[in-house]
C-alpha cells in the first residue's frame, strides 16, 4: 500500500541551548576569554578552539570595558548565525541550531577596540547514516483525519534502549486544541505512535514538533532532522462490525446513520477482532491471494479488481464492495478476512469514511496484533502506557 509520508530532512540550522559548562548534549565547553591588557576582553561560550560541540549548543559572549557594536558568526560551510544583543550592550546570545561538522568563527566589534575580537570552535563531525536518526511523519500538513488517527513517526535507525527512547520522546511535542491526555508508544524500534487516552475530539487541531536535529539520542547516536506537522480532526465517526450478527453500524456524532448488512471472514480466513483504523482509501484496487502465499490459480485463490477499498490492516483486511457475496451479507461470513459490503452501501460508505475513522470489529475469534495496521486502540490505556518510555503527557 502506498502511503504518503512527510519526510523533512532539514538542514541543521543555528540554535539556543545552554550557556557554558556541561550543556547536557554530550560535551563540556566552558567559556574562554581573549586577554587584552589595555582593551576590552571577550568571553565566549563555547570556548576558543573547543571541538565536538553539539549543534544544539548556544553561543554566548560578553565584553568588558566597552559596548558591542557588531557581532558576526560564520561557519566554514557558509552559514551565518543570528543572535540577539543583550540590553546591557555588552552581551550577545545566538538563536537556532548549528551545523554538524563545521568550524565557526566569532568576530565582535566594540566601540573601544581597534580590531575585531575573535574566537573559533568546531562542532561534532557529521554523523554517518549508522549513527544518526532521521524522522518522517505519516500525517500530512493541512490534512483532515478521523478521531482515531494516531500520530505516526518512522525512524531511519533503530532506537532500542529505554534511556534512548526516553531521550528521543523528549524531543517530541504535541499540541492540540482542545488539549488532551496522551502518550507515545513504540510499535517497534523504528516506529512510534502518539494516541490520546480517548479519541481526539471532533474538530481538533493538532500540531507536532520534532526537535531532534543536533541532539544526542544515545551514545554514538544523533538526531538528524526536525519537522513540524499540522493537521485537523474531522467529524466523529465510528463503525461497529459484528461477525455474529453480520451487521455494521455507522455512527456519526453519536447518532446511528445506517446499519449495513455485511459478510466478514469465513472460519478458515477469519477477520480480526479489535479496534482498527481506516489506513487508506482507494476507488479501485487489485486483490491477489498470491500476496499472502496462495497462488491466484490455486483452489481458493483469486486475483480480483474491487471497488471502494478501505484498508484496515497491513495483512490485507479491507472494507470493500463485494457484489458476489450479496446473498451472504447479513447472514453468514464467507470472505477471506475482509468486510464485504454490497453495491447499495459501498459507495455511500466510501464517500463518508475518512482515514483515521475507528472500526470496532467483534466476535471473529481472532484478535488483531499490535502493529498490524493502526491497531493502537485495541489496547487499553494502561496497556498502551507499557509501550511508552516517558509516560503520560498533556497536549
């Protein structure tokens, strides 16, 4: 299945963090002074000639005996660092992030010195692909999703230890209006989701900020990308499919808008019970049994074009139009795991359903595993928290 992910491999820009001493990001770079017996003295953090300075470090400086008239901070890569002069006229602090693998030159002009005061330092060498983590998001800017849509991040490198996962989660900030309680949970070492304790409120706006670039995630492992994503939550819609009654109820804003006769997976190919989420919608799709090991020309095999496909799991369970099983819909389960819907209802449903709408499936005898689709909601809140490194938070 093709999903549109948002991959922002941002250049590492200039930043502010701590000033002097141990900055908490992998280095100890105390301030240094440039002696000048007769003129002003420049004190700079990071220290002159410091190396392996984390890119999240702040450049801070001050002079005595005079006032600053200009500050220039440039890197060997051609970057210019912006900053703000203090109210006293004698100090200056950078803003933004620095680049990996660059040498920075600080030049300060004062109203007393005849020549600029200077200092240089170097940042951490650019990490390799094996020692860095790039982050991408499944959600797209400006998109609208259903109330069950988790925030989904994909990582280019495995993050395994509890300490590293905690450090990475602390670089992530979720803001929503209205606010809610939620938590990050690790689906595997390269994928983590954020879900609220309860569904998003209809009409919510959600903002995600990833601030990992230039930060040390673990020993020998650095964040390489920042990103932001803004999306919205649409109407409150929930689907309830029952394999024992062969009916699916469609609820909108807590009102029943339609009951649809359906046919779920046969005893040989049962559907999965649990709270699933619509992953994707396609007007048409080709279903091929060979994708799960059954040749299409074998007994029970198939290769079929279907309409109104709404994906629920990675292993191939969909809600879709199934004119061939209309007689069984409402009275028996005959599908290969999908939820079969007749032509009278499939188009209507497809036009209403949005990615992120939750679909609760019951009485199939088989539970959905975590990670097969967006099955986060099949876990209780307390179960979900066991997958989080930093625990519950408020957006």
